C-alpha cells in the first residue's frame, strides 16, 4: 500500500483560491483528515474471496498511526486458530463495505453508516469503483468475541445487531429494546429458546457523523426544505416521486402519516411502515441492509409486489392486524427472501403492529424486524459437528469410522444436500493405507465408503478411482485438493464445476439443485498423510461466506481429530495383539532354550572333563583352604608333586621355600577379597633347557573364586602354566641386550649428551657464544690487516711483511670457515636430538619460496667466490605457470635442507676442473612421482609424519607441492655409494670423511626434515660427472598477501620472458667463475650487490645506505659475557660507532634514564640510537628488560620508541616469536658477523626517524666476510 502525493503549485501565494483548490487531489485531502480513512477498489475480485481480508489501496496518516484499527478494518484475524470462536464482527463489516455491488460495479446509492470496532463508519463511492470509508468515535472496543447476524458476500446483516440497545439522538426520549442475545461462540448453547434482555445504552445515529438537521425548531423531515445538510437517507426519501405512489405528493400527507414517518426514520433499529390499503413501504436507514438489493426500489413500493416471494406466508398476519387491530410477533421465523439474486434461507424476529390514526382507524402497519439468520444457521451447524464428533468417537477402527461419519452428516440435510465419502487405499491391500500430501507416487485408489443424496449408479459415484490417471467423477478435483491439503470450493457459476457431474442428485433439504461443491481432504492430526476425501454439496439457499467456510474447516478438523483417535485405538489393539503373539512365542522359545541348556550342561561337563585331560596347562579345583579336589594329568607333570591318595592336599610343600611365603599371602588374599589372582612362583623340581642346562621350574598360576548366592566361596578354579622356557629366554635376551648396550655405549653417550643438551637452553647458549666471539675476532683480524694493506700501498711494503700480512689474512679466513663448519655440526647434532625426541615441529609461515632460496644462496657468496665456483638459480616453467607467489610453509626447515644440500655441492665441486652449481625451483598440484624426472626419490620409511596442512594454522589456500633441486659438477656417486645415502652417520665411502670431512648427518637430517614437511628427497648421480639432489615439500597458497613485492615483480617479468622461451626454465640469478662472464643478478630483494673493494674475494664491503653518520650514533651493548662484550664493542668502534656497555637489563635501564628517551631529559639527556640486547643474562634478562621498556613507553615515562635488537644464541622460531612478543624489534642470532648486523641497525634507526647528519665521503673500513649457515634452532 503506497501513498501517492498530488503535486502542488510551486508558488501557491500567487494563485487564486479556486486555482489552488483545483490542484488539490483526493489523496492530499484525505491525508489531512483527522478521522481514520481508507479506500478499497471494488474492481479487485480478491476482496470478495470468502475469509479474505480487505485489500486497501490507501490509508491516511490517522489510520496508519493505529496498527490495531488498521488490522481490524482489514480483517487480519486467523479464523482457523483453535482458540478463535466462530467468527467476529469483521464479516458483517466486510459485507457492508462490499454491499450493493452488481457486475463488479457499485450501485449509485448511499450506504447507511455502520458501527464497527467501536467507531461509526461512513462510506462514499467515487467514479463507481473506489469506495472511501471514514470512521469516527472513541476507538476500538472488543471486536473478536461478539457474534452478530449473518451476512452474505453481497449483503451485510442488519445494522440492529451492531447497534441494539442504544437511544436514537433524533428522538425525544430513550428507546428501550428487548431482544434475544446471540450466542458468543460456535459451540455455545444450541437451545433456540435462550434469550436475555439488553441493557439500555446511548446510540449514535446511523447517519454520517457530520450530518446535521438545519437550524430551527422543526424536526419533521417531511416539511423541511431539501438541502445537502439533511442526512443522506432523508435526502433519498425526499427525492422519491411520492406523487406517483398511492400516498400522493408529500405536501398533501396527513398529520398521522407524517408522524409515523418521523417515528420510522428516528428508530435506531431496522423498521418499516406499510401505509394504506396497498401497504406502501417507507423504511429507515437501518432497514437497507435487511432489504438487500430490493433497495432503493422498495421505497414507496407496495409490500405485496416488493416481497412477493413471502407475501403468501404473511398475508394472513397483515390481514388480521388490519381487521382486528392486534399486533403479531414471530420469533426466529424462517422466510425465503429474494434479496441477493437467489432465494435465500433467512430467519427473522419480526412484528406487525397496527398504527392507529387520528380517527381511531388503522391507517398503516409498523414492522420492526431483527435478522437471526446467522445464529440459527450456526446452531444447526454446531449440532452437526457435535453429532459427527459423538458418532466418530465411538469408532474403534478406521473401517468403522467411515459409516459413523455418514450417519453424523445425515442430520443436517440443509447444509449438506448431498455428500460422497471416499477412503484412500493402494494396490498393497494393507490394513490402513494413505497418501502423503501432494504425492501420487504410490498409485493410490479411492474407494467410495458412503453417500448422502446420491442415487445408486450416479455418474459422480464412481468407485474405485485411480487418483493418478482417472478423470471420472470427482477424481480431478480430489487430485487438486490433495495438492493444497485444504478444502477446495467449486462452483458452476465460475466454471470450476460442471453441472453435468452433479445433475440428477436427490437434492436433500430444500430440493433445489446445488450451485457449489466443497472437496475436503481428510488427514489425521497425527500426520500429513491423507486417508480420505469428503465431497459436500453447498446449501443452494445460503451463500458460501466466511461462516460457511469456517463450518467446513471445523468439520474437517473434527474428522481429522476423530480419525487420529480411531487410528491410535486401532494401532493400540494391533500392538496388544502383537505383544500377545510375541509373549506366546517367547514362552515357547524359553521352553526350547531350557531344554537345550539342560542338554548343553550335560555335554559341557563331559567336554570339560575331556578338555582338562588334553589341556597343555595344569588345571585344578580346590577349596578355600587350598586343598585340591580335582587336578588333571598336566598339573601333576608340571608340579612333579608325589602322586598318591590325598597327596594333592599338600601340593604347596613342593613349592620352593623362597616363594612359599608369597604364595600363602596371595592365596589368603583370594579367600578374603574373593577376587581372581595371578601369581608366579617356582617348584622345587628343576627344569632342563634345550642345551641340557638345569634351571628353576617357573609357573604362572591363575585362580578364580566361585561364590554362592550369599557371596561365600564355594570352590576355587585355577590353572598353572609352565613358563620356564619364557623365563630362560628372558634371561638370555637380557644378557644379549646388556652386551649390545655395552658395545654401543660410547657412541650412544655422544648422542645422549647432545640429546640432553638440545633441551638445555643454557648449554645451547654457551655453545654458540664462543663461536660468535671466534667469528667476530677472525673478522676483525681480516678487516684490520686488509685495511692496513690498502692504506700503506702494497708496493712499498717489505715482501716479508707482505707475506706475513697475506698469511695472517688467510689464517683468519680459515678460522672463520672452521667456526662456521663447527656451527653447522652443532646445528646438525641439535636437530638430530630434536628428531629423536620428537620435539621438532613444522610451523607454517607465509613466505615467498623464491626469497627463501635467495637467502640460502646469499649465505654462500663468499665461499663461492673463494672457491671460484659458478652458481645459477633457475625457475622452472611449472612454477611460473602456476603463478606461485606467497605460500605457507616452514621457512627455517626448508632453509636448513637447502643449506645442507648446497654445502655438500660446494664441498664436492671444489677442486674439480669444471665447478658449477645450479639450483632450481618448480611446483605442481599433484605429488611428484618417479616418472616426472630422472630423480629417484627415497620413499618415506615410517608413516610417522602425519599430514598437518589440514590444520587451521595452514589456512584455506590450495595445496601445492614445491620442488627444489641442487645440481653440481662434482665427483658423482656410483650405485654402492648411493645405497648408503640418507642414513645416520653414513657417508658415500670411508674416503669421503678423510677427503671432505663431515659428520654423515646432513643428508639424514635433510631426509627427516623433508618427510616432516610432507615430501620426499632423492638423487640422481653419475660417477665422474656430477650429482643432482632434489626434494619436494607440501605447502598451501597464502591468501590475502601483498602482490606488489620486488619478488612478485621480478617473477611477472620472468613469466613474460618464459612465454617466448623454448626451454623449460628461466634463469633468475647467475654467477660466473673466473673463466666465465661477470656476475649477473636479478634484484628481487630490492638491493644491488656491491662489488669487492679489492682483489681478495674474501673481503666484502660492509653494506651501508650512505646516509647515516656512524660517529654521531651511540649504541648500547647489553651483554653479560665479557669476551663477547669486548669483541662486539671493538668491532663497532672500528666502524665508527660510539658504544656503551651494560652487564644486564637493570644497568641498561639505568643508562636509559639518562638518555633523551626518558621523560624530562629530552633536551639535556644523552643520545642513544639503538640497544643490542642479549637475552640470557643474570639479574634481569633481556626479555624482562624489553617488556619493562615497552611498559614505560605506554605510561609515557619513555617518550619515544626505543629501538632494540636481540643478539642471542636462542634462535629457534618459537624463541624469536617470544622475543618479538616481548617488544624486541629485530633478532640477530649468534654466531653472527658484523656485515650481517649493520643493515639491521641502519634499517631500525631509519624506521624510527633517527637521522643524524650525513657521513663524510671517507671510505669505510672493510672486513672479511664469509657465509653463515643460518640459525635454525
């Protein structure tokens, strides 16, 4: 429902009043009306559907403001709800609103006002289509509990039922009316004699609220001038051509006639007056609804012709009143009136009262009338429902239910002119069949169970009916009603019902042919299955209105309830019969089982005796004192107890004295606790092993107490098993195991020590700290001597001094390489110990695989240069085609495998004539197999590594497999050497350790880490040519990651290059040796590689941005190890930094208090650029200190962010995450080199906007740099 606004003039002040009025629309006018007002469209056929609400096309603001009034006038009441009575006042209101409509067009007449919902409603018709309703009054009163007289779709019931008992404002004294009260519920008292008195109330006149009589002392409407101020009905009466009637012109009317006319018009109830010999009719406004379509022609017409259909029945009453002058009253009189286009069954309480003229003669008849149709019809239908309920309640089975229904319906021949009752069955002939609502999958059939008013052999009484295919009788209508599962209304008027189908019925009741039929599906309240159908003819002398529809619904509900009761009762009977049959069967089975068990008991005793004789264990039965009453032969053979009469009673004497005491205690425990026991002991007789040795006879005894009904022990069942062989084998195995343990003790002591250390953070810390000092001291020596050579000019140095310098630099480089090699061994041992202890886990992180590979290759730049080895990094076409960028995997574990394989490649390529290493990366959706390449993958040995990529931390990205390969031109491997690969502490040959060194753990650890990541590792090699080690890991695509990184940009460029390439890969990085071309590198990290500053390939330049002036930057070193403290301080000073040291976190906080970071010291405090923080320290460790600093930043004690870099040996991933969580900005793991530390310092200072003046153009000192293996633990 939308509100339409009529456009107004943009400037009304410049227009005349008439022009403004011409622009005002009806909607705008009604919107300003304070009365609740709405409009309906008579052309909308949905308004005329039985039980349907009014379809409002407009409601003004006053009506929209009251939801209660809006819902009441639209009729949104659920009539099928269990707690709602027969109906409410809305059907009358709806009938009034839709009355006097012919051919979907309202007649051009004035409707009387109507009282509904505590308000008086008036109606106007616009353009013979739209009806406008306005209400006035105090608002909604009780509207759902009262019952008024009946009304058809085309005619509302009489207004008096709504307005009874109120005084008329036009009369000079209150009017008192005695009138029977309608029952307030469909199931109220059915007695027709019930009546009550109605109390006097004030009544608003049934005229338009704004209508007023003209000012003056006269209220005689027959004399008043005809003006628009008169009520509409008065205007209508005044406009009648009375001169053409027997009454003559209105001006010539007598005083008696005028007085009676005013009396009629002033009555608040339906009333009419019949004047003269022709009984000329004059009636009031309330009488219009009673007259129906006879209005307006009825006014001024003779009663004889106007009500010709009932004149024969009332003529004597009129005659008696005319002749005798006595009044006649009839209550609940049945009259068949023709007021809505058909002969209608109606009930009225009416009177004929003679009107005495001035001369004492009878001049006319006064006819007050009250319609009782609704109450009478409701009583009759209620009795039908009651009778049907009582009869069907007596049905004990479904088959008897149908006959009871027919008998219950037989009483009401008027509302049920004919009926056909079908039951639903199927081809299975089951006891009770049904179909589900809307389903025809079981080919159901309908059987005619009974009829009323249907002649035998009638074309509609076809049985049985196939609901799926039949077109006979009512079969199509039954199918239609089954789809909706609601009653289906069919009429001959709208063509939904063919009259030929019902022609020839006996037509019970009035004998008139039916114009409508209702088809009701019957399904019990316990389910939706349809068990039958009821076809009922509609009373031809009553409209199929809301009351009729509700009667059908209540009848359907009554049948559903009774059907459910019959089904439940029948089901209960079947259940009882089934239970009786089962009980009889159970008794028979129990009897048979008893006989069988008795036979089994006899056979069981026999079998037990036989089993005991042949059993390989000794079996016995003893009493609670331990005296044996039965024992088999095996028992005697095992115990070797002397066999004589009653000798078994003393069997415990054959037990060894050392075990006798414990055996006695166990036996007493069995007797006291009454629980089974198991005990090992020895007999005195020795047992001989297969080699002839003599040992103890060991037995395992199991004993079970048998108890009587009171819980006392009746006997003890037991057995003994000779376990001497097992005991001897256990002793033998134990000795062998002890020997094996002793033989491998030295090797396992080494493993045990490292395994223990893997869980000891302090030990790991102390192992890495010396290595860090060694690396930094070696770097300092190399850097210092290299700087000295550059500053002094080599050509001017003494050759002996020059040789000394070169030798010292080479020695420092060797120390650095040895320290890094030692670190790799420590890392491998720690990783191995974690694998053995199942402590190594995979932690997924979103990374770019290309960046991980580049990080690994970056670590070996110095070593590659010193060994003059060429290196290439290829990206396979499969990687580019799959558009791999960010994935989730464990970068530390991947990096460790790459480092191990690259280390081996460098080690075995060094010294060869051709020295080239190629690293490649590829990808695939499916797991790689042997057919994809020449690589022979080693299968996973144990299924101990579960697929963890389905866990939540891996995300929801696509599963991918990343393939990596490291190819070298080393010495290669033969088949026997390849067989020893990937095993613990194994190398290709004994010469390998002598020539190349190593622990034999690298490839074993690589295989373990690869399998831990859901992959496999393999190799292809040819002796004298080289080897290719390849592996793959399982990962997932990382979602929501940035796409504009340097790596992604480079890969996009390579993808475009690869689209035109003929090879299967694209070179991402290439480094040639001394015999090849210059270094090429794709800058995927965003930095350029600086060339070496001297001819010595082992002396790279410290990376620098060229922006910061180190001489003005103060660095605080927090380190408890004095050696590391001095070495790091000296290295930083050599570069140009200002340094300050602290031994623990507490001293660091003291120094921080005097810096510019502290509140109040921003001007006079000391400069401080960054803090290098060790984590393992006494007094206050690094994590506690970092948390304290971040807490002081939060409470503004420290005014700016303090940059902190952790310098620690605790470099496992979870330890790094703990450091970051504590407030650490970055982490450098020990051992480290200064070139690795400087970029982190510069990046952190720049990020925190600490920008001292630019450094001078002086050249930076250089130090020797070697690759680091990465801190992965």
